[in-house]
């Protein structure tokens, strides 16, 4: 058992001895937060006639890491994709309620969706490098968005790779295929590709679920470093990972936000019994 696992296990055991404290089913905003960067207000989401999210309200502070946890099918990835309108690409879906980015509703008809996704980047669960060189993978977003002159591309690519903690590993082989990288390197390359266009918010959908423990540790360390400059929302099934990387945690169940609070409180003294049952492994 690792030191990190032991650190998390003890509070979880002690939580079993405490009675659950009744609280409202959805806490909108934890206490002691800074300026709000992203906010969902009474958000409902539908796949055709099937409703996947119910009345979700949550406020995400800037320059912080917020983890979304819950069993498979609970709506956490659907909610994450609502934050940059990636669900728009799925036929016969609709949103009710509002999602605010810096106080402006991203679902207003006047919103430039391409520009929105440049401001709110998304890193998928499975790394998806393009069949191009390492350099061209990072430069791709810059080219299609017309960001920077051609002469500026090398510097921008280097900066993105450095922010993704990958530069030292690839600086001597930038023209080699990205698919030659290891799984962990490919995922950090996808993070670099997202960072190259200088987003304000970074969404991550289980970015380390397919990686070995060493690669996972590098991703987690990277997330912790990036929060000094970015607002990060991460979906994870790994309770220890949520406890290590996030400052706030939101627990979803059957499309509803059950509880949202400081991560240390969620893992040591959750307000809802169902939250306690989930994080202690009684169901999953």
C-alpha cells in the first residue's frame, strides 16, 4: 500500500464511525472559494426523450481543480461535455438551464462555439494523437485557429510541451510520429495540444484511466502544477486520485448532483450517507 493510499484510507475509515449529517441534495458552491470561472445553473440535459442530468447547479472557482466522481452512467462525463458544448455534436440532444463562463451563458445563440472550445479545452479519456509528427500534433490547433505567425510556431509548440511536462522527453525527436510515444507520453501530448491554444479552462475526462501507475503519477503532478494558471475540471473513477489532485469534489448519482464541497470534507465527513457509501466502496 502506497503512502498516498494510507493517507486517504484512514479518514475514510473514520468517516464510517460518524453519522451522516442531513444537508440539501445539491450544494451549489462550497464556502471559501475565489472568483467563479464556470457555473451551471439548474442544468438539465436530454438524449432524445431520455433525461441524463437533472437540475444540476455548481460553481467552479478559477485556478483550482474540481473533481467529478460517481458510478458509471451517473452523468459526470455528460456534465463535463456540457461545459464546452461538446454534446452539441451528438444528434437529438438538448440542454435546459444555463452554463456561465465568466458570467456569460455559453448556450446563447450568439456564442461562437469554435471560440468557446478554444477557451474551454477538453482532454479525452483515451489519448487521441493525430497520425502526424509530435510537432504537428501540438501545432495543429494553432494552425486551424490562425493563432500566431508561422515563425512563431516553434516557440509556441515548445512552450506547450514544457507546460505539459513533455519537452525534455521529446525535444530531440519533434519530427517523429506521435504514435511512437508511450501511452503516458501520448496523453501528455494531447494535453500540450489543448494548452497550445491557451485555454482558460481545461476539462479532463478520466485522463489517466488507461495508464500505468508511473504515467498516472506524472499526469497527477502535471494537473497540480497547471492549476496555478488554469481552471481544471476532471472526471475520475479513482477515489484516491480525486483526493490527491482536487480541492473540491462533486458527487453525481443517477444524473443528479448529490453533494459538492471541499475534497477533504467529502472524503472525511460527507454530508450525505450515499456519498459515504460510494467513497467507502459499498457500491460503485
